[in-house]
């Protein structure tokens, strides 16, 4: 009877051992998935933060370029102003023209099509 009772208990022991093994395995699997999701989340947050800093840096560069563009436009306007042109004329020793004479040709045309 001892052999019989041990044999009849054997399947139950295996079932309990298998159930415990499955519980431990599923717990390890769930914990592993949770850790993997946490690490993935941290990596994504870090990536988003880094991209935010890059965007801020690029926006600062855009603002700086716009300010430089505005300064250059003002400089162009200043260079094209009449007073600047008059100063340049004086530097080149140009004199005002009193009388303008245009050449009028009354002779035959030199080139024809």
C-alpha cells in the first residue's frame, strides 16, 4: 500500500511543482517586461528632452540670423540714401553737369538688319 499511495501522490506533486514553476516563470516574465518598458520609457523621454534642447538652440540661431538680417537691411538702406551718394560723389571728385548735349545723327544709318 505504501507504493500505491506514493504513486498516487506523485502526479499531484508534479502538478504542484509545475504550477509553482509556471507562477515563478510568469512572475519573472512580467517583471522583465515591466523593466523593459521602464527602460524604453526612460530612453524615449531622454530622446525627447534632447530634441527639445536642439529645437531651442535652432530657434535661438534663427532669431540671431533674423536680427543680423535686419541690421544688414538697415545698412543697405543707409548706403543707398542720398546723403551717402552725395558723399561718394564728392570723394570721387565729380562735378555737376551744367549743360547736357546729346548727339543726334542725321547721316545715313551705319548698320541695318
